């Protein structure tokens, strides 16, 4: 069975229950809105995605109002990634 990064992020999000508000894939990135800072777990999720998908993934965290937003994306250095 082949899993995608989005599948793995959904599995993780489902395991966190009400701490994850939404999972939104857009333009090769996956935005996860959560009620608590799950960035330590996000690092482990990236390591697992990298292992399964065989392509390095990373994440960025920022805060929007009362929510934490963790953005997962492939670890490709582009000008766009550098300035986001």
C-alpha cells in the first residue's frame, strides 16, 4: 500500500482529536490548524513522512489569532520557500 504525505498527516490529525481544528491541502503544502502548539510532534511527523515517501519534508509554525498553524511541505529550497 502506498501512502502519501497527506495520508500520514491525516492519520496524525485523527489521533490528536479535538486539538486539530482542520487539515487543508493547498499548492503542495498541507496547513494544519490546531488549538495547541504541536510543533514537537510535527517534527516527528516530518521524519516519518520522509521515511515513508522517501522525500524530505519540513514544516513551519505560525500563529493566527487563537490557533497555531503548522504548514507541512516538501523540503525543496526555492526562492518562494526562502521568503515565506
